[in-house]
């Protein structure tokens, strides 16, 4: 196995409106050292037809009912053959030359060992315009306060899942955050300050349910005393409800978070 080899995992479910665009951003970057894995949750729209039309570029595919995105990702991790694992949403678009950029970084830093290599994301509106650039390095203890990194498009060394286990499928939104918290201050990370992926605005991660799951993940892993965590989550929750209140009257505001640089 090459040390710069990458497995890209996409979980899909009724993604006919977005999947084609995502696959077209990935396929030109595939090679012998970069494979694509698709785990479908039993789609009943034209998602399977789209996947079929791209099958020559897909290393592994299965379609069956699952228990959510983290269940699907776990299936992909088990099938992944390469050193590094990247998760991409069915509605995300991988930046041009992202894979070669990561591989060059890995080869240029062969003397260093990393568990996680993250970068930045471009948050994109429905009309394709850039809303903001977000993503920072996973740093202890700042990461106790929330998900600082851009998870889509980040590289996870496969050893993370060997050492700390697979994703907890009881989570529906913050399972990626919970898994990283298991390592506490032992996670060896590095940050590349470049945009590597376009991510659509909104989704379940921008919700009160996501805030609650992050709180639960911190408590589960005994990261911080409950009172301090509760105060941090309270501030985040207040920001969320302020945004929602403005949106109801037709005003779209954004309150900058800790993981954003612009």
C-alpha cells in the first residue's frame, strides 16, 4: 500500500439532483492510488442509474438499507484499501487537483506522521456564489468547544479507525466529531490553509439537533465538566436561534463561528 494512497467514500440516498455533479468533480482525479467507494442506502429515485453510468470509475458499490450516514461510512471504511480515507457528501464538489495536492503534501512530509490532514471548504449558496471560507486545524483543547475542522474532504489515516473504532451509528449528525474526540489530545493533525472542497449551505449540520449531538459527544467522552460545556453550547444555540429568527422575516445573516476564517 502506498503511503499517499486515498480512498474516497460517498454515502448516497436519493441523491439524483446532486450526485452527477459531485462525481464529475472526483473522477478526473482518480488513479491507481485513489479509489472511489459508494455506499447507497437503498435509493428509489434515479441515483442507482447515475451510479451505474459511472461504474467503471467506482472501486466498490453496494445499495442496501442502512441506519444512517455513519453506518454507511463504516461499511465504506471496512472496504477501503488505501492508507488515507476521505468522506465527501453526495452534494459536495471536490476542488480541482485536490488529490494531487494532498499526495504531494504527504510525500513532502514523509518524515512526519499524521492521523488527520484537514483543509478549508468553500460554503456555497444555491446560486453557486461563495458565502464564506471555513475550516481550521483540529487543536486541543479548543476542539472541546465544537467541530473546528472541515470534515468533508479531510484525510483520515486508516489507523484512526483501527485504534479508536468505527463511527457510533447512534449519532445522526455529529458522529464525525464524536469519533475525533475519542483521541483527546493524542490526535496528530496538520492543517493546509487551502480550499479543497465546495459544500452546499444548510443541511442537518446547521440545526439545533446538531448542537445537541455535539454536546452529547463531549459529555460521552468525558472531555470537560458539564457546566463549562453547557455554557459554550448555550452561546452556540443562542446564535443559531438569532439566525433563524432573522431568516423568518426574510433576512439572511451569518454569525461567524470558530471554524471560519472569512
